[in-house]
C-alpha cells in the first residue's frame, strides 16, 4: 500500500494497472485524454508485462478492438468522453450482446458543450451495459478494479462503464491510497473467457452470430436478467472490497449520507454528491433534517434500496445532471417508476441542473433540500420538475 | 515470392474448411475463393466476418463485428492473442468489397498503418451483393447496379473502380496480392506465402457474382479467366509497398469485350464506351508491365 497525490484520470490508469489489464485501445478526446497518456507511459515503462497498448484511429475502432481482445480472453480497457462515446454507440451494443466483460471509463463531457454533465453516458442507456457513477479519485481507482470483478462475474458477464465528471474530477489532484498489487491479485483473479473462441478448445464458440434456432427474444431476456443481477453482485463485490481494503462506498449501489432520522432525502450522482454533502451538513445545522443518497449504480437502478428508503421519508428530491428533451431527467423517471407500486406514496420531485458544466453551488443543493423538505411537510411543489 | 516458395498441386491440403452444403448461390465466385483460401490456411485461425455476401462460409470460430469495424476487430484479436501468448492462432478476415473499399476503409487503413499482424482476404464482387447489388467503391465504370440503373440520365456507374491495392501499398505493408478463382494455383500460393508473414497482409480475390453481374452461373470460372486474360483483373504482388511483380503476362491481352459481353450489367454499353474501357485497360497494362520490369510500383 502506498499514497500518491494524483488526478482522477491517473487514478483510472493506476486502477487498470492494478487490474493487470492486457489490452487497451484508446483515442484521445478532452477531458479523457490524459488517461491515454498515462496508459502509454505504463506500456513504455514495461511495468505491466505483456500489456498491449493500441492507438486507435477513432473511438469506434477503440471499442471494437477491445471487444475482440476480450473475446479471445484478454482483460481489456478503453475510455472516452462525450462525443467519443456517441461515436462508439454502434459497437457498444455488440460488446454487451456478446456478453464481454469490458470496463470503460467515461469521463463526462456534455453533448451540447465541452463542459461536463451526464448527457453522454445517459444517452447510452439502451446499450445493455452497467453504469456506475463515481465521485472522487480514490473512488475511481477502487471502482475500476471492482468493475472488472463485477463485469466478469458469471451472473453478469456484461461490460461496465465507470462514469466520472470531466475537468472537475479528471484534472483535480487528490491524495489517493494505492492498494498493494498482491492484495488486488488476491481480490481479482485472472480473467477466463466464457466460452472460449480459441480453435483448439473443445467446441470453440463464435462471437457475434445470429441467435439461430429458438426464441429470438431469449437473448434479450437473458441479457436483462444478467443486468438485474448487478444489484446483488455489486453489493457483494463492494462488501468484499470494504472488508479487504477498509474503504466502503455505502452498499455499492447507493451511498447514503445522514439519511437516518431525516424527514426527506435528495439524490445526487458524481461530483455533485460532494457538493450536496456540504449542503446537507449546513441544513442539519439549521435544524432541517434532509438526507442525501448518492446514486452509484444507475444501471441497474437501486430499486430495492429506494423502496426501503422511501418508507422512512416524506419526499425524495431527485437531481438530474442530464435532460432528455421532451421527457425530463432519466433519474427522475427511474425513481418514480421504482416507487409507483409502493403502498406508501412518497412524493418525488425533480431538479435538473449542472447541464453543460453550469456550476452547482452548495447553496443550490441547500435550496433543493429545502424545497424537498417543504413537500415532505405537506406543501405543494412549485412544479413537478424544476431547473436549478 | 520466389520460385522456391511456390506451392505444387500435391501440396494442396485434402481437408475442406468450407461449410458444405453451403448457403451460397450457384456459381458463387466468393464461395470458390473461400474454399481455396481456407484449404491452405487450415484450422488454427479465428475467422472475422462483417456484413458481406457470403459470410457463413467456413467451420472456423468466427468473430463478427459491426460493418465498419473489420480492421479494428482483427486488431483486437491479434493483440489479444499476443497478450495471452497464443500468437500461433491467426487472425484472418473474409470481407467483401464494401467492408474493404468503403465503410471499412478507415479501420483497415489504421490497422495497415500500425502494421497489425493480420491477414485480410477480400472477395471482391464489385457491389453490395448482401443487400441485393448496390453500387460500391469497388464497382467498375459503366456497371449497372440497383443504385446505378441505366436511364436517360445514367450510363451505370460513372466513375472508375477505386484502386484499393495501391491505396494499401501506400501504407508500406509487407504483402498485397490480387488473385482470381480462375487461377487456383496462383491464388493458393499467394495465401500460403502470406500465411506466415508477420504484419499486415491483403489478398484481393475477384469473386464473380452471377446474380449481381447477371451471367450464366455455369460460366463463373470462364468469366474470371477472361477478366485476367483481358487485363481487367491483373494478377500481381506488392511487397513492402514498393516491390512489384506481375504474375500473369500473356503475349497479348484478349479484348475487354470478351469479359464485358457475357455480363448483363454491361449490356447497355455502346461501342465507344467499350473502346474507352479498352483504352484504359491497355494504358494500365503498359504501366503494370513497366512496373514489373522495374520491379517497383508505378502509379
């Protein structure tokens, strides 16, 4: 174990090295670029034996390269931001449909500006990946390693995207604890492809063919069930990490903050959660009992956790850092759908903010808390969804 | 390749790697290309497919990729195999002209520029045959396709076929060859030679398509032979982007009309248009002879 002050993008590269990735294919795009440079340094230094580093000619190819490398049994990695992720859209569906446990860092950059919001990863909801949003450099490093364990679990076998806010996190230096390699090796066993494509293996399999005979909807059903298994597997993997390395992030799916005894809760994802924590502390000082739930896993959505939380609070204020024009925020919709069948009706109000990098201050999050509290106390919201 | 590297008929493997019965049309040139190619390559490979016609052609485990992802998919397989210590397994493509000339060009160009250790077999049937015969960058001038119908405003395709071997030669890759199903020994020798070269290799095989080109499916070999003998489809090799060798040099070329006439995709052509094609082929042939004599690429 050692410590180093490093930026978020370096934490990703160090996490990849600890996970002993074998192949990385990358293409530079702000604010993800420095990950590609750190990885190229790891390759050039020879400190990760057998590591194949590929400068692809675009994001579409970087996604396809690591997809094929995963298929032959090499643990692989790629990373991108905003428009680069949109360019990957086509092969991303295949990575998931081939059930390949790739891990990709998505350094958030909005689709309407170069500044961060979650519109890049949120636009890929239908691609069949698991989506985890993280808040700080330590969490990036830890989650990168854990993401491989989650993705490669035989109940999942799906690619995992680890999202974190560009600029504010990708380029911000923080002290990070680097776990010892032998401890990570004990936590994360080598990747075994399932099934094997190698021609000299028993019954080698083809990747990317049609389903053939039988119910053509079966692969969809299996894919959906695997994604839902994420809720169990993510919790298991994060619990094991906590036991081994002494760091926990709630239960892996969510990270509650001062929820106990709170009259209402607000939610946040990524770096905004840090801002929200400061707001929550001030609200409690003012005697306003507002809790925070940081959503770590958006896909699968922490349905069971929120159904439980909703039982004890008067309202939930959902913060969305993306907007689907004409349909509002995706987290808001998930939350309402999650709670729709519950016996106790808990009001859910939506807030959209931080789009295209618009600053979200502690005061903004306090206001969201106060507005949610008012609804919990029986007041009517000014509007079901409000722009912050 | 030198004379000592040539393959004799006795060395042609007996084992068939092709799926039989296959799903291809009668007289499919691409199916013949697959049969000859994969006989030589054997079983220790992962075949790569992208949308093309025909695709499900051999028994090998296959990686399918998005249409534009052929070059990247081969790269990932080759690098992944290297990373897990299984470089004995070859990454081999069986792509069409669309996936090589058009939508797949960017990724293949990048793989060539990085000199990835991959073998690309392109069967060139000169149009998007998988979707019913639409124009591609590989379609020759005057050919009628379903998106180049002949009419008062159209004489079929208006532009010449993209010179893809020379585009890849300009990437300075170890080996590029053209081949024809009508010259099976030449084709198989080239595949055998390319098999063990380290780096990017491209073999472009002309694959007559009776349905798309509209000719009698019994005449596939005759037509392919006429293509080579008329200079419409010359057989040559380029090593390291410069060293050039013309593999088939008849004393005299047959007229291009022998190649054009049996194909209904060219039936609208006037005598003037046929003469124009003849002039272009003759000029190109002189250039190829000069390149062969100088042993270097002449553009």
